[in-house]
C-alpha cells in the first residue's frame, strides 16, 4: 500500500544515534517559530521509531543488529510535545516493554546474553556503558 493511500509516511533512513535524537532531528528540520506546532503534529502522527546499531558477531563473521524501539503512546506523546521533557524518552523506552519498546542497551544485553556479541563489543556500543555493565552483573553474566 502506498503512503498516500494509508495516510502514513515512513522515513526509511535518518542518520541519528537513537530514537530521542530522531525526534529532535525531525523537529529541527523546521523553523524555530514552528516548533510548538511541529511537536504537536509529530506527537499526534508518529507511530514509532526503530533505530539500529550493527555489532560484530562473536565468530567474526558478519554483524548482528541491536535495535531500539520507541512506540508512540500517551507518555511518548507528552514528552514529544513538551520540549523540555523529550530527553526523558530514554527512560520511557527502557520502561516500555509492555508496549514493545526496548532500549539499545536492553537489546545489546540480550545479544550478549545469547552469546551473539562479545562483552567488549557490547560495552563499546552501549549507550551507557556503566549501567550496561551493572545490568550484566545483576543478571549474573559478569562477576562483580
């Protein structure tokens, strides 16, 4: 189905580091005097953001994607509309597994737990290496 038929638009590639930066980059495409209106429209029409980082596989043969997923819901809507709250989307994503959301670090941790990536590569690609290491320790994947 075409976007014109469904009323949906898909941005297939936007070079950003994560979902929060994606939201901010979209808003920044517009003049500052339109920011409030753009945020309202974006919050009302956005379905989700999927971001990926490719990590080297443990066996050295290829790469495996770590995927961050943001799904629009009421909490996401509010944080997009309120410019001073957009940075807190990181926490909403991390707490949003019920809605199908996951942070990069949660995805990377699952890849490490499954043996798909090494700890060194996981740590190098984590958004917050300190918290990532603590989460791995809490799961018994690392000794303290």
